[in-house]
C-alpha cells in the first residue's frame, strides 16, 4: 500500500487532469471558455505543486508552478467578475456550497503567497503547506460540485483528489498537523451538504421563478420532459414552488436541481448542433 501511495501524487494528478479534460470538452457559452480554462489550469497547477515538493533540486519548479497557479486563479476571478458583474451581489447566506469552496480555494492560494516570505520559520512552513492542501481540496470540490457536472467527472475529481493528497502527505513528518485544516474544511463541506435549515429560509421565501424561462422557446419538447407529474394529475403547482418544499438538503437544493436539469439539456442540444439555451452564463437566465 505504501508503494502505491508513493505514486499516488502522480496518479492523482493524472486523474485530476483527465477530469479537467472532461470538463474542457463539455459545451459552454461562447466566450465562457475564458472563465473555465484559467480555473481548470489553477487547479491543475496547484495539484502539481503538491506533487513537486520543494527540495534543493526542485524548489524552483515548486515556486514557479505556485506563481502560475496564482496568475491562473486571478484570471479566473477577474473573468467571472467581467462576465457576471452582479456576481458580488450574490454573496449571501444562501450561496451554494460550490461557490464557497471556490472562494476558499482562491483565498487559501493567496495565503500561501502571504507566508512564503517567512518560510524559514517552522510555523510559517506548516501554515504554507496547510494552505496548499486546502487550495487543492477546496478547488476540487468547487469543480466537482459546480452545476451540471457529470457523475463520471465528479468521480474522477474525487478519486484523483484522494490519491493526490494521500501521496503528498506520505513523506510529511507532521501528517496530523498538516491534515488538520483540510479535515476541518471537508467537515464544513459535509455539514453544508447536510443542509442546515437556516440556509434554506431565505431561499424558500425568494421569488418563485428567478429565471426568464419562456415556454415558447421549448415548444418542440414533450411537456412531460419537465412536467413529470402531470400525467397522473398531481402537478398542480409551479415546479419551483413544489421543489422548494422537497428540497431539504444541500444535495437536493432547488437551485442545484434546476441548474443541473436545465444545463444538461442545453448541453445535449448544443452537442447535437441545435440551438440551445444558456449553460454557464448566470445572467443569461437570471438577469441582473
């Protein structure tokens, strides 16, 4: 097992790269590649910095990859702000857990830079490494949980993350200390996934239909594709109103449910070469 884990960093990095390639091949909205590609590069570069630990013969590569990761995540955040200028208005208690993970990853990445100047101190070195593990875990969770991500890609991300972290921790002497913050981060993600009721109160009282959905644009589809409960005449409410009542956990959260359902359909239509609705562009559906 130790021999397998000793190669876990490389194998985990390869699985993450395969997952990111799968994400890259998914259709998106026009210039939204300018958001997606820097984000994927940031995760891959951050993962490589864990695999290439700083040694006398490899410290330059570690620092160079870290610097490129910071540049990539900065471009990712700036591109999101450029395409979605109202993004900052959405930072609220009801913000989806995948967006929280993305923000944690970006902040942790900049934290690695903040403590790098004093790495001669053992305490600063530990904080630097903890921040590095936090970056990769939070960024992988952000990629895996983002709306509409296919199950196969989620599986590759999680498997790659597990092997990468296990392989990177193997040579570390202070494993318990280095695992502390990532473990807390994973616990927070799990708690959010359990769906504390306090986060759903604002969501349940929000407007019934945020999206500018037009039935005329979907006249070519069979009605029961969306209205699954109309055949037995139990569907008497607006779909979002009904699903708000059913959404009692983060995994069944109404916005994630509809994002995945709508985005998957739009992706299939785009792959088939037909006109499709928005996939990643938030304001294309929700407005400002």
